[in-house]
């Protein structure tokens, strides 16, 4: 499946991240790259996060998430959502709101409009002040994982997992070869460099590389 993100990059571009030439110092040993690396880019109020785990025995896992922020208010069963448009000095400006219908029964939250609906299951402890507060998880009609975090400060953070893959990897001084096994067997090669402790992965010579920072394994987003 190929999807175009708001930045103009395709999902294939984000998950492939390969290049033809780099002029920098390269990692020589697999052990130097083992760990979790995270890269992000933002466009029009939406943030795309790419996380790659390199494991010691030459396996890897990659996840691509798209994260969007909204402001939310609730009036009975009417849920009003306004997308975050700009942020300046920790102040967020929101766009035109939409009104959705919400139905909450036990630990299942159903949010719908005139065209579609999504069912989400609670994964955090209920909060007395508002039953909707907390984290909810579900799947879209495209089988994409969705997490919705309703925060007490009136923000809603929606995370959609666009892609997951896993397989084996090998590397030399200039390239990382990914042998994807899940969900689709295929092979792809990425040029890379290590610069000031950051891993930079490239797609093509005319596209800037994605800078990735090493993060703790427990950090998911």
C-alpha cells in the first residue's frame, strides 16, 4: 500500500530511506548500531515518527506512526474536535471544529460521523472526573492501529500506525541491507552515516536524509 503524507513524501519513501552517496564517517560493526532509533518530521500540524529497533542477532523491527493533535470538548454525546494548526511559544492555534457523535458503554468508546465509525477499547484506568479521559485503542477500516489519548488539558492526541515490518539486516561501512520478512518478503538497501551520535538514513541523493536519535527501548513515541 502506498500513501502520500502531508509533507509530500510517500510512505514508501519513509520506510525505504535509501541513498546513493554519503561523505561522512560510517559505522564499522553491527554492535555500534544495535538499539532503538527514532526520527520525526512535522508538516501542517501532523508529525510522522519512524522507529527502528536493531537487535543484536541481526534482526530489526520498524514502525511508522502519524501523530495528529486536536482540541476536544464534550457536550453530552456530542464530541467537538478542532485540529491543531500552528504552535508558537507553547500556544496552540486550532482550526475549524467538527462535531462527532460519541457513545460510551463500559470500556468501549464508539465515535462516529455520517460516513463512518470507529470502536476503541479503554487501556487505562477510568478517571472519575470524565469517563472519556485516558488512552483508547482500536483499528481503522484499513486495519491500521489507532491510539487516542484524551488529555485533561483539552488535547486529543491521535496516533495512527501506518506500517510495521520486521526481518533481518546486514551492513557494511556504507550500507544497511534490510531483508523484510513481515509482512512482505523483500530486500532493500539503505545508505547511512553516523554524525555526532545520530544515525542519518537517506532515500535518494536529492532528498535530505532522516536524522534518527538513539532512544530508550521503552519509549514508544
